[in-house]
């Protein structure tokens, strides 16, 4: 929020004095090393700036944990975009388990991995096309027409597939019209429509069968065999299952180029995808990172999304109640912030006195001067405090994990930006009373549960010193999401960031 306070009433003297004393004491603790929080701002900044003791840097013994974090960090998109919801998509996918196991066995690949790829690629729908033209990724395994014919030896008569796809679309439209007419008040129109609804679905099934005969990508068994064949070919090329899986979306050649670029700077005999991904950045192995980033369409995070899908399928079979719970939390916001801190388990700050008490006991820490770390505090932060009889400084604080993440992020952004520039933090902690005041002046504020009222969220102004700083900030947002440290959402003027408990290692520096 960028509005400035005007003509605000004076705060109550006793409140100002009490809060000033608490804030002064908290700042003293922070500058001394964070008090009981364990936060050392300078050590966190060093980890972000030059990698000193960085707990999120790639190390061989961290690979499994980095993969776990990445699968959790990118999982929101599965819940957000699954047709009919994640449970329905898992149900559709599970129907093909027998065929998946058969294809996986034929090509000596992991059936659980293949099943997860089906969930991610098509949500278990054998007729889906990525667009209107079947030249694009199509079928249960979402295989490109060129890949199907040139690499996998599948039968694809693209001209006939296109013609049948058009006829299928026309039939679907006719079915929709007939369904509407079947509710007509005119008996003749209703009768004709009901007769059409007996004929048209049969015609549509025949068209789909004819398409599957001329384009094997729409034949579920052939499509799964194609997926298995691709993973077998890629596995032989790379010698590793994780690299073979990552290549399914970005292509074998693109992944080989990224690996070659990485090895030019950091020779590695055994290079897994976790190392390639997490050890490449604008500051380290830059060429490899640039190649991965240039692919767009989330190719670089494909493996992590497959691992997230594998977890979904495991939950569908073993703990459907937990899957339903996660689906509800994932759907509550535009990010997975309620997965991080569910309302039922996270007490918000109700009133200014609660924020004051949290500052006193170290639950919250005031924002220190951000200049050494790469951020600045917007002067308008906390501008509605006067309406509650308190000072704006009360609302310039965060939980230790969130503050550490802000410092780490800002320091890294500045380092990528050549040691220059600052991010502008526009909002941090609030209480419920402040949130209600905000509703009247900010249409981005929510009347529902806000993570700002827990101290785990902050907003950063979408106003940068230049393209390099903007790109650096975007990199850090995506990298910290892949580490399951944050999730974020775009707002008209700011980036809304929420920090998870996975930020905890920053407090140990």
C-alpha cells in the first residue's frame, strides 16, 4: 500500500511510551544477535550475499532434502490446476495403474514415477490436447506429434488426426446444444433432442476410436508405452532416472546443453538434477542457469512437480483424508500459505497489545535498518496505526523466520545486482483490528484469515532500480519457492510473500 498518512489523530501517550520501550528493547536484542530467536542478521546476510555457510546451497549430503523441499515447494500448482480438483484427478489417474505397470515393466522404469507423470501431464484424461491442434502435446502421456514419430516410432497420421479432432469438437458442440434443447418446454423439440442424445455420444465414441487408430497418442496403452520408451531412451542417454524424467518436458538436447554448460565451470562425474538445479544461479554456474531459465514453461521445475504428483498418488491410496485436507488448504488462497500456517493451528494477533507482547517476548522482531542488507522500509508502513492509538513502528516487525528470509533474499538480490539497489518492503505484521481498518482503504486486503496477522508475511513493492534487479528478485522468489521456504503472489503494486517453517535453518547461522 502506497498511500501516506494525512491528518492522523495523535496516539495515546501511554501507548507510545510502552511500545517505544518494547521496540527499543527488541531492537537491542536483535542487534546483539536476535535474542532468544537465534537470528544473526549479519550471518544471514552473508549466507545470502556470498554463500557463507548457506544452509540452502547444494551439498551432496543435502541432495535428498533439497528434492523433498522442491517437491513440496512447487506442489500448489497441482492442486490449483487439476481438472475437477486433485482428488478427482488422482482418481482418474489411478484407473490406469495396471496399464502403467505393464508399460513400466516393458521399459524397466519406475511405475510410480510414470503414474505421477500421467497425473501431471493429463490428469488421467486420454483425450486431452494442449491447445486445439493435435500437433501439440496430446493424449494420456502428452506426447508431441514430432516426438512420437521421430523418436518413439509411434503411428501418427497428423492430417487425419486433425480432421477427426475437428469432427469430435463439432459433435461435442452438437451434444451440448441437444442437452440444452432437452430441457425445452416444447414437447417436439425435447423429443428430438433426447433422440439426438442417444445417437450423438455413440457417434463421438466411434470418432475417438478412429482417431486413436490413426494417432496412437490417443490410444492409452500405446501412449503409456511411448512414455515408457522415452524414459528408457533418456535413461540410457543420461544414466540416471532423475535426469531422464527432467528431460521429458525440456527435451533431451536442452538438458544435455545445460549439463555441458555446468560442467564447463564445475566438472562433475556424477551429476544429478538436484545439483544442476540448485548449484546453478546468476552467481554460480551462470551459463547453466541461463539455459535452464531460457526454456520457460516451468521446464526447469518439471522433476519437482513429478515428485509432488507422486506424493499426491501415494496419499490418494494411503491417506485420502490427508489429501482432502491439503486440497482444502491449497485452495484457500492463491498460494499455499495456509498449508504453511493453517488457521486452525496458527493464532493471529488480535489487537495492538498482542503485537506489543509478541515484540516483548521475541515472537516478533522489529525490522532493523535494511540498508546493510539490501532493503528499505516504506515510510507508509503502518500508516493506519494512529486510528488504533498506536505508532506505525508497531507494525514494522516479523516472525524471526520471516525476517531472516527477508534479509537473506534482499542480500542475494543485491549481490546479483552487482552490489547495488534496495527492495522496498511495504507491509509486514498486522493485527485483526488493523486488518479491519485496512479493508476500508485497500481493495487487496482480505476480510478472511490473513497471514499478515500472524507475522509470517511481508509485501515488497513492484518498483525496481532496473531490469537486473527485477530479474534477480524473480530468481530469488522462484528459488525460495523451490526450497519450500516461501510462496508468493503478485498483487497490483506488490509481491506478497509468506514464509514457511522450512526457513528455520537460517536461524541456526
